[in-house]
C-alpha cells in the first residue's frame, strides 16, 4: 500500500496543473476567415508535442508534457495548438494530457453573408418577440411577401410572421427550435436560397457560450450617498445603429418590462438610456459577437447634489479587446496620493475563481515599490455568473502634497480577463477624475535595468 501511495504522489508531481480556463479559444469569437488556435493554460511541466484529430465537429488533442517533477513554485506555461481555418459549425474539443482530460466547445460563424444574409446571428430557443432580418436576391415578392416561404432548421415560418421592409429586406419571427446552429432557406418564384449555419439558437437557462457572446463591462451601475454630502448616480446609454434587431443575452437596466424583450432586444436605430442601479461592483452586458462591434455604449457618474458645478465624469465601458489576459498587469500612471483627494483602485476579473488580485505602487522618484494583495469576491448563481465579475477594491493611503505613484494591478489568475481603473475624488468639490490603464509591460526593470 505504501508503494502504491508513493507511486500516486510521484505521478501527481509529474502532472501539469491547469489554470481556471484550461482551454482558451483564440480568437474568442472565430469566423470562417480567422485562424483558430487552442491555447492550453498549464502549469508545472511544459507540453513538448501534440497531435490533433478532427472528425467532423469533434476535435481531439493528445498533448505530451515534458517528464520530470514540478518546479516549486510552479509557473504558467501556455501552449498553442493551431487548428487553422475551420468551416462554420459548432465544435467540441477534448484535450488529453496524461491522467487529465479537459473539454470545451465553441462556435465558428460565417465570415460574411452568402447569397442570403441573416441578422442577428443569435436568437433564444423560445423567440417570442424576436425579429430576424433577411436579405436575398429577390427581395420581397408579392403583396407583403405572400409569395415568400422561409424554412428555419427544418421548421416553416408562418406566413403571417413574414413581412417586407422599405429597403427590400424581409423581417420574420423565427420559430422555436432546439439549441444550436441551423440553416435558413428562403424560397420565392420557385427558386430557393440557403444560408448554412446562419442562425444560432441559445437557451437562456444554460451557460452562455463565450465564442458567441462578448462581455461588455459596465464598471459601476449604482445610486449611492457619498462623503461630504455627495449624492452619486450613474447614467448609461446603449445605441444600436444597424438595420436589424440585436438581442442580448441579459439585461442590466432597471426599466419596467412592459413588452417582451425590453432592453435585451434593441430595435434598428434603437437608443436606450437608463439610470444605473444594483451593480455597484460592475456587470457585463452579453452582446452577440457578430453585432457587438456595431453597438455603442456610454456610462457617466454624477454628483447630483452639485449639478450646477458639472455634468459628471465618463467611466469607460470596456470591451473584451481592451481587457488583459494571461496575468499581464494593468498599468495606471501618475496616480495621486495627495491628501486633498480620495483615490480608489477597482479590480475586475472574469473567470471561474479569481479570489485575489495584486497591486504594486511604484514611486519613480526613488524606485521604491510597495506591493499588497487585494481580496476579490462575487455574488451570483447559475447563468448570472457569466455576467458577474470578480471584484476587489482598495483605497490608497494618503501621502504627501502632490505625491504621485504608478500603480500596477494584476486581478485574478492566469487566463482571466481583467481590467482595473482608479477614481480620484476631490474632497472639497467632489469632482471625479478617472485614471484608466494603458500598456502591457508591467513593473519597470529597476533595479535590474541594463547599463549603457
């Protein structure tokens, strides 16, 4: 028995350890025109070779790590597995490392419209109120498209749900369907046109697929009384400038829901403004990746107790391309410690378990670095966790008059999508300045910088 236990311990010591997101899809929302890569986030022993087998929509990766014991402490060793260009479809991935198996799935969208253009890309499995726009060569035939038939994943669209538009396109209500990709066929004048894998049905009660949805982080949505008689409110706005509806996975507003869809269904040229509440630690709006680049967002915080002194301060709404991954620090330069201000650092991370973050303060004047750990937490359950970031904050200690530091922040673990910013509030006027991150280099090389 002792020899058996010893053997297990030795095997465990030789295993690569996985980060929270063991398998990442790069880019996160691939299309048929993008080169797809699997990034394996492993710690301990590096992977030295791999094989890939693809059978239809099933991809199996056999990875072999270097033999030997794990160094202490272990360090991250990402390994990229190129998959190349893939046809549109829904793929499942199985990554096999000795004594460990990791699974994932992702969707590859069509890069551009074929003979039929379908927008939006994603609709719920019970699409009550959903509207899909179709553009195809014939346009709308007959009065109110009565000569047009539409088939969605083998289910015919009722004629009463098909309507023509003034720009020659067709709008229709998609029928209920099981989750997954489906073809859309439009027939008119005896001719049929089919768009393969044109529409993706998703289940609102299932965890959203990150290859379909982009997280758009609203860092603060709240109403709160503050210090020195301040009364803070946040105001957000969303605009869909396109000619088609955009249906988001979730809602982040507090508007009353009178009709189906409310703000998760943005109409063509739809504009929505709302006061933020309920998300003091931030929240993500999950927008279809096919539509996210076209939708615009804004967020402002105001002290309504001092409205005569200003209209507030813009807070960045953060797209995924502006977040950091792979443990890369976020750099906040020239942050004041002057006692005339209150300076707070806010940290955000999206992954399975970001329980803490690191903050380092660097004073360029004397190259001194002060580092400390910040606990991070979140409160959510079920599918809501996909939109809820791990959050931490810290008030920087007051320093001398006009004293400033550079701040380097690493929220969460390796593989997490992260962001951070500093809010600087004037104690007298309550005016707020936002310091946002830039650069991906981390702490300066002092005292080990090369000498010329």
